[in-house]
C-alpha cells in the first residue's frame, strides 16, 4: 500500500465520520501521540509504539499547551 492510498483511506473515513477539519495520517499519528502523553504513558513506551529509533524524535510530542501542563502538574500534586 502506498502513501497516497493511505491518505485517501484516512480522508474517506474522516468524511464518513463527519470530521470537518483537515485529517491526514500525520494528524492521526500526532493526535494519538499527544493523547498517550496526556494519559500518562511513558515516553519510552510511546517511542516503542511509534517505532522511533531515538527518544529525541518521540519528545517532539511533549509540546503540550500550557493549560495541559498546569492541569497535569495540579493532578499530580
């Protein structure tokens, strides 16, 4: 399966689901990653799930909005 085929499948599925925002495989991967971080999965576990060789690549997904960072801090303390 090539890249363009996957993009078409994602777009078609988003259209069927009534998602109006632009959706791509990258957006789905990024959304999944950020949600995993928000749920408390370790960066090492996420690195493995995403298939990254370097942890630095996975750490790109750690850029959470300030309100999420504050909420996370308050939930832990």
